[in-house]
């Protein structure tokens, strides 16, 4: 039985009504609740990704809304249109808004007959009220074309926030609420992401939050016909009493936060800069074309130029908070664009090394409802196919010819490549009466696009790839950095800064490192701990205190959750089957370090047997890792 009287709100978009249930399962936080709901209640592993019962779970931690922003992350989970497996990730700050709803988790099921905006508001008496607004598809598209001089996803979430503002007006003024809204990509493709916006209590501040990937925007629209969901309100006295056992934790946190913030705050930007520079030195460039080019002077000069460009641009950067309660402004922005480390790294694989070009590209993709972290590696492959003459630029509607030569990429060429990425995005996202066949296939998914190209051009296409085929036929596009924790598909998505870039020392060490990272990430998701420096500083303290308060072992608890996630992905075939592309061999050799007998044997096998040896390593790694979560 749950030690917290866990409360979930199930909203049925088809019936336009909801019910609140108290659950007796062993839930402690949003990770355990959402995984159990997908695995046991809805059995979504058996469903098509756009089935109305592929539910979207939005959850807040037991500590959300108690005055410490480090525990206010929202955890979101669903069966992903991109991988066919369970997508689990966190969104900074939104857990506080959900905690005001007097429930711990929202479950969105069913499909509306017409596109709708959903509002859910918690009341002081402990109840919840609902708001529904209908929009036709042409109205949605019209709003995205321009609203208050905004475009795309930003225009939609701003429109929803302003239309629903008065509904969240309470006796003491505006109540805190958040909005999650789709973009144009969610309407027409499988790549659609969603953008978040939070309005602080009293309306004093408004925060554009993170971009949520995994195909969430496409799932919201195609499976549920929901274009946005807003939630917030005012917590009831009963909600505060239910969390009172954690008051001692909050008091202890407040005692250590002030000293830590005063110590760290002056060094935030310098620390961020050094972290990014260290990752830039480990990133791939030009679609992994130079995996073995670490000793190549041209590659080094290109990366050094990018690092210098980045450091100069940070002179004009600003620090903002993820929510109104955060005392540590650790989010770096440039021209009002949040500088996510993942976006900075992904630019290199597309040949974008000019910072202004990168900012324009990121903003353009977000406006279209695409997650730059997911879409830029796909674009990089397409640009290289054009560069090699295997695709024609006019078939993709490109405004220029991509520059993928090491000796030529400076500011002007970076701008051309950035425009090419946006051209591909526009072709996929914007509806036309007739589209090129390649674009239609890309909308369906990368696996359809590549299958057609291989049939047309032969296996030379696969030699240019660096991706992993899953058992269900979908493709995992690796994160473009030399770290096993990000190249290989793991059961839970790890933030880029979860650990230092990891080389390939031995299989046993790689598996052990991945296991520790997954367990720590699971603990953070279950407790809604943010990825920023404050969350990392407080995590060990809060884990210890929650163990005491609940008389439990959180580590044992998340081990069981990880076992359930592994089982779920196995049931729906979202596990690695093989590498695509001979570049996988180059990448593994680049990762390998000298001085290890097992590693020497792997190098020998890679050189002698090429892709077969790489596939053996991949499958052995995944088998050993998942065997640790039986």
C-alpha cells in the first residue's frame, strides 16, 4: 500500500470528464506510478503508439510545492512515437503547478472528436474543476502563424495562457499554473514535441520552460486530439497535511540552501562555461564523419573555433531561474533563448559552428514544434546524403547546398547549414497539397525514409549512418558525443551532464557505470529533483531523509521500477538489435583506451570482423545491463 495515499486524476478526452482515485499500490513518486499505470493498468506495450489508451502521465513528487524549487520537476511518461518504447523525462518547475491541483498524477486517456484545450484547477476545498475550449484545426494553424508577434509553439502556449488567465484568478489574485502545448510538427508528423509555460502566482513572472521531446506533441494531437493542457490552482489544507511528515526535510533543506547559494552563485556562469567546453571537445562533427579524427588538426581547429565563439557569446548571456522560487539562477540564456548543453553539442553534427546561427536554428525548430536535440542529428544525416550526391537538394526544398568540408566551415557556411536544417524542418512540418516522396516518408519516421533510400541507392546509404536498429524496426539516433551513456539506448533517458564523457575501458566497467547512472537518475525522477547544481547538491540529503520519513529504502524501490521499465521495453521491442553503419566501428575505436587486455581483444575483433563485432559488443552490453534489473 502506498505510504502517501497517492492520488491520481484520470481525464478522459473523449468523454470530457475526469475522476480522482486514491491508489493503494506501492507508489512513492511519479516514476513508480506512471510505469505501473502503463505496464499493468493500460498495458500500452500492446497498443499502437497513437491509440487513445496510450496514456500520457504527468506527475509531481511528494516534495513538490513545499517551497524548495529543487524538487519541483514534473515527470512525464508515455509510449513514444519515435522509439515505440517508454519515454520518461523531467520538466523543470512544473511540478509546483501540478501540486496545486490536490493530486499527485494526471493521466490523459481517450480521444476528443475535435481539438481541445484542457484546463484543470485545484480548489482550496480539495476539489478540482475543469475547463474545456474547442478549436478547429484551421484555427490552431492560424494561431500558430502569428499571435502577439510570436510564431508556432510559442504562439500557441501564450494564447492558451492568456485565454485561461481569468479562470485561474482566485480570491487572493492570480494562482500559479502551467501550460503544455503542441507545435505545428505535432499535427502532421511523428516528431512533434511540446513546449511549456508557467505563470507564477500573482502573475509577477512568466517562464517559458523546457521543450519536451519523445514525440509528445504528436501523441497529444494524434492519439488524444489535445492541443494544450493547463493545470494549477491553490492547494487545499488537506494536501498540506498529507505532506506534513516531510516538513522536517524542508526545514533542513532551508538551513543548508542559503549557504550553498551564496557560495556557488558567483561561479555559475564560469562553471557552465567550463562544462560546455569540456563537452565540446568530446563532440562529433559533421554527422560522425570524423570519428577517428581526434588527431586531425582540421577537426581540432574547428572544435576550438566553436569553443572560442561560444565563450565570446557568453559575455552577453543572462542567468534566469526555472521557476519563481529558485534562489539560484542557473539557467543560461542568450537573446532570450535557453542555452541547453544538448543543443550546443548537436550543432556540431550539423556543421553549425557560429553561435548566432545556432540560436536562430534552435528558435526556428522550437517554433515549429521540434526538439533540436532529436531533430538535428536526423538533419545531419540528410545533409550529408545531399553533400555526397545521394539526395538532391531540390527534392528536399533546400535553399542552399550544405557545406560538409572540414576546411570550409566558418561563419557564412555555418549559416548555410543552419538554414538547411530549418528548410528540412519546414518541408516536414508545413502542409502542402503535394510533397516530395522523401518528405512524406520522413514524416512517417526515419526508418521509412532510410528503407526507401537503401532500396533506391543500395547499402552505401547505411555506411553513412550511425544509429541503432531496435527489435521493433524503429531507429535509435545516438546522441552526438563520445560517451557510452548517451550513444547507447538505455531504459531511462540520462541528461547530458549526468556524468563526464565516458570512454570505453572494459565491458564490465561500462555496464557498472551505466547501472549507477540509471539508478541515480531514477531516484531523481521519483523525487522530482532538478538536474541543476542545487538539485545535485541536495539529492543525497533528501534521499536519506525520505528513507527515514517513509521507513523504506528508495534504492531498492527504484531497482524494482527499473526492472519494470526493462520488462515494458522488452514487451514492445524497444531494445537494441544491431548497429546501422560502419561508422559504429570508428566510434567504438575512438572511445577505446589503451592498456586493457579485454579492450585490446575488442579492438582486434573490430578491425577483423567490423560491424559483426560491433553488434556483438552492443548486444552483450545491453544484455549484461538489463540482467542487473531482473
